[in-house]
C-alpha cells in the first residue's frame, strides 16, 4: 500500500525457514533427554461408563514401569482444556483423571515406562471393571426426556444445565424476526448438517516434560497457548505458576487443535510422580479420537426478503454438540452467530443455539471457529433466494452486504462467551473482493454458458462470502520486548505462538520496518513463559493485529530511544533524525548518519544503557477481514464424483505484511475447506468409536487432488491494525464449502445441505431428479 | 534385548549401528540424531518420514532398519552440501512453500528423487511425485511452484551436479571400513 515501506509488504523469506528446509532439530521431539520415560494413556473402550474397579498392580510390577496413575492418585480439580483467557468462558467439566468415562478415548489411566513398548504392555495389564451406562451418540437425543446425564458430577461448574446435557445456550435477537418475515415477499427456511472434521496437523500433539535443577516443571510442548497452559497446568497439578515453565518450540501445525491444554497436565503429573522426564505423544490414531475436532451442527436457517432482494429477517437456530466435554462450547457456537449473520445488513436478526453434550469425541477450536458451519448454511440459502428471485447471486450479496461505516450490534451481544463490544467496520474491501473474484473465475460468462453438458460431465460455478474477526475485542492482549545488541541486531521476545503460520517473520517485519532495519537484524524468540512476555497465544486471528500491535509499540519506543542517543552522538535535534537502512540518518540535507552498530556500541559502552523496551497491546474492536470465494466444479453424472476445477479466493486482509505468506495462509485454508466440503469426516460406529482414524480412511486432499487456486489479496487500510493489517489465517476456510455446494447446484440443479457432499449422495439425488443420462450403446 | 549390527551409508557417511531386529528405520534414524525424519502417522500414509533409499523415496516408518543393510540412505540433513542449500531448499524458501515445516523434509526428498531422474517435469508430474506427502498448511500450490522453479536450476546445473552426494561415494556393502 505504501511505497515507502522497505520491510512491511515485502515477500521476505521466513525467519525460521532455513532450519526447517535443512531439517535442523527444531520441533518438540527433536531432542534427546537422558532417562526419558514414555507416557501412554489408557483410553476408555466405552462411550459412557463408570469404573467399578481398577487394579494397576500388575502394570506397576512390570519391569521398566515407573508410574501408573488413576483417578485415585491425582488431585480432582474441575477445569476446561480450552486455552482461553482467564476466566475461561468454557465450563469447568474436565478432570485430570476421573472415575467416569464419557467417550471412547476418555482417559482411564496413564503410565510412564522406560520404553514405548513397555508402556503399551503396562496398559494391557491394567485391569478395569466398568459399569456400562447408556450413552448418547446422536445430537438430537441429548436433550430427550430420560436421556442419560453425561455430567452428573456435583463439582463441575459453568455448565448451562447439566441435567439436560446442555453445555451452553445462546439466544440473541436484534429487532423482531417474526415482524421481518411478515414484511417479506419471500421466506426460505432450510436445514443443514455439518460433520466432525479433524485438524490433522502433520505433527501430532506431543509434550515432553521434566524437572529442572531448581525443581521447576519444564513443559516443552506443541501448543498454541503457552501462557494459558502454564496457568492451567499449575491449577490442575496444584503447584504454583512460578514452578511451571512452558516452552513452545517449532510447531508442526495446529489449526486450533493445539489451542488446548491436552497432554501437558497428565505429562506433568507423570513427571511429578516419577521425578523423571516424560514424553507423551499421540499416535495418529489417538490424534483422531483423543484430540479435538470441529463441532458438528444441525443448523436451521430462515431468511426473509423483499421482491427487490432486500433482506428483512435472518433467523438461525443451531443444535451443536461439543462431545463429552465443553471445551470452546459457548464461544465456537457464539461465533456461528456473531460472525455469520451480520455479513448482511438485516433489520431483524435472531440467533439461538443449544450446545449439547454427547458421548462422542470432544470438539474444540478449529480454524474458522464456528464460521464454516454458519456460512455453509447462510451462503447456501442466499444462493437459493437469488435463484428464487431471479437475481444474480453476486448482485444479491452486493445489495445486502455490510458496508464501510456500519456498526454491527449482534457482535456486541455475542462476545467471548459474555457480552462483547460493538463491531465497527472501519475498512471493507468486500465489494472489490466480489468484483475481482468474479472476474478471475469469469463469472459473467460462465453463469450464462454453464452448465455445460459434455457427455456425462456437468460444470457449474458458485460463489460464497464470509467475514471473520481479528482478535477478540476487549479480551485478547499481547506484549513484546525488544532489546538492542551491540552489533545493531535486536532480540524480539514475544509470547505469541508461531505454530507454522509465519508469525515470527511477520512480527519481525513489523519491528524491522519501525526501526528502519533489515529483517535479518531480528532475532525472534516466541512462546516461552520464562523468556518472553505474556501473550494470549495463537488463536482468533489475533497474532498479526494484537501481537503485531504490541511489537509496533515496543519498536516505536526503542526507535525513540535510539534517536535520542543518536541526537547526542551527531549533535542534531531528535526531530531531524530518522531510522533507515540500518542507521540513524538526518532528515535534512546535511546528510549525517550513524550506523545502528556504532550507536549500539555508544549506548552500551559510553552511556552504559541497555536500549530495551516493552509494550502491551489490546483492541476494543475486532476488525473483520472479508472474503469472496468462487468455485468452478465438474460433476460426473455417472459416478457422482465431484471435481473442483478452480477455486478463487479474494480476501480483504487489510495490509498484507508479507503477501507471500498471506497467500499461503489462504491456500492452506482452502485445501482444508475443500476437504470439509467433499471428503473429510470422522465417522463413529454404533458404540461411539471412530472407525476411520487414519489418513487412509479419513481423506485429506493431496497435491494431486487440489484444483487450480487463484488468490487475490485485496488490500485495505485498517486503522486499528499495525501498518493497516487485519488478519488472514482463518477467513478463507469459511466459504469454499458453500461456494462448491452452490456451484454443484449450478451444474446439476441439486442442493446439498449436508457435508461432506459425497458421490454416494450425488448419485441418488441425480436419479431422483431424473437427469437425462447419456445414451449407452 | 536381542541386537544386531546394521551397516549402511547415510548422507555419504558409512555407519554401523546396533539395532533390534524389529526397529523401524524411522526410529533408528531419529535415535541417531537425524531429526529431520519426521513421525506423522507410522503407517506409511503421510510421507513425513520420507527418506531416499538408493535414490528412491520410501516411508521410513514402513522399513525395518535391518532392511537398510548395505544401502545408501539420504535424509534431509544430507541434502545441503558444504553449507550450500540444494536448489530445492532455496526454492522452498523463496516461494513460501514452507509453513510449519513438518512435511517439508519429506516433500523436498520426494521432489529430489523426481528431479534427479526427471529434471523437466510437468506440473502434473510434480503433483504426482508429491502425492504421497500430505501437507496440511500450504494447499500444495507453493510447494509445486517451488519444485518447478528448482527443476529449472537442476536442468542448468545438469543432473550430476544435482544428484545426491551419496551417489558419488562408494557404496558400502555391509562391512566396516
């Protein structure tokens, strides 16, 4: 956006890229620790059961076993595993170990042994007698009369109504939707269903923990939330925060699945029990049923419009399940309302949601955080309304979409599990996203010429829009510490948790830009609770805007200090100096300068002062990024196979700090969303067991499966963001699924309202529609 | 525990290791400090543990270490030569093909096996070669662009200059020097 910038806005290489392409030891497990024990968790084989008797003697007697822990051996502290700011808006319904099992995969016991094989053998030797309880697997059964109560323990708190398995309940209304429907010329009401999707980070959850020489518990962990984890582990293990040191190395992907204190508590408990270092690492299979997933939802959406396309009422009613525990139950579902409905100006909006417990694997935070479900429903219905009114779907969206200067009051009612703050639209590139995206997919032409009928293949194009936030207004905050070294380099210490997103690089770019130095002068250390200042962590699309805001403030303070010192050295007033090209230079024509290196030497050895500043930052608002996504699909009417041919993403992310990385965020989100649309689903059998816990049976898209991708960064200047930035990591995951569903409708005239849309759904739907099939000889 | 000796060549260096007969190549390589070999699924499905064995990409979680007897193994640690990055590594950085970096070693090795044999691949051939390496971060576009860019360098330098160093070393056949 600004031609004068030398670091921000440039496609610079990742700061941590070199060690990653060369395979240097960088991840949690890339370390040899003498005396390391292997921790394993015994998973419950039953969806709902009580432990009547548990005998660990044989396991304990096995040679090489150092500890076997059950609920009898550990403190009982109700907590949530959700890595959120204190006090967490998720119910405290989880225990380190418990006598009641609430899903297949729940923790029965944990062992630490000298090898993985011994640990696995020890699990087999634990004798457990269960009282099997009736279970709830289907979302609609949870609140039925006489349904078994999943959380009947007396000590859990924050559950909306444990007796009816209601983890959370949300009702918000603006205006009166019934009035709105009465004033409408067309009312469309539809039901949608979304599935359990798994994050599938290539690096499964892993924690290695030990006691250091000061008897402090060091936790080296693949986490997005080092600081929340420190607080939660201390509480659960009943030790002081002072005794816990959480270290986040490089992370092999998280996507929300690691915004969760998942292994650190039990690993720490095993360390305290054995006084030996312990590693726990989920296998891929365990990752599927013991980690987290996207909340399945049943969404009923009813929208009313005038004949000219003006939206009058939008009512969304959601039934969601959080699985056996309420991690992120309220907040994910709150987002389904607060970030989805306000995309369109509607005088009457109503969002109601029941979040129920079921005896199924636990849902949690997942990139998009409730929005992919909501946008699938809303963007499908908008498309249907356009069809009914005979309007172009792009035009209908343009007519109703939120605009620059709008204030969205629904978000004020739906904050982070409590009342939030109103959202002001201070930057909005959505019209440009729609225009440039439409041009890239050749919308105008293809809506006319398609569906093309080539034998058994039908092509169509579809569109969908979405918005997200940038950090949680009034909740998320971050800090940064910046220190000058004597060679003119800087240590940038941030609590922010780069989980592979490139956050270290982006934060380094913000600091380097502000200080007038090149990015290679930045040594970025992130996510260590002893050595970096507080940050809530990597979630809610917050790092660039919130952590970046802290970095910019700290950098400005350092810059001011540098200018004061340079002023003395050069005998030139501060306001005639500026930082540029790794030096402090005069703004006037006298052209004096001092290099950062000379300045640093002067500061350290003449002035005897460490140039070092810190700053904290939070926002009162969560500036929304916007996105328009277009899909071209080809449906094989003989096999029901759907092939996405082209997927266009036009995203308003504010200013792109590193456009190449921003594109990468978008492309990765699209790949996950196309899996969500077409192939990815965790399937449970009648006993609540995941039947496809492997990459063979849970189908992610490979390099061969991906369509042509076009990514268009639509830059706007966000007043609340550092250098005008908003966010990009989550938003492009929201709309590919509805864009594909709408394109399928365009191609074959059938609407699919359940994800994933599989060939076995397409074929019968086509038969029902009696689409003339090509003649066979 | 019963142990046996295995002699192999890793990244151009001869090695003799004590292993258990059932040890997987993945585990032995990591135990010996080749941390660039990543554990992602232990079922041959994700490709994070890809190494080249006699130039062919294999999932090291599906191969017993004992089966590497007398073979040449190339891990990501051996791709960089004398402090100089391979064109593939340079391209992965330059094109933004690395996000979390967990799948990156496997992807680079699969790509290297392709380019050594076939330095002028089409995009479809590159996608084919990477199909066994899942990446959850990038959506594959930038890795594919990076491989195609590296292929141009491979073609300029010629296949010999771009071949794994292990190929130039005398192959070891099971015995100590």
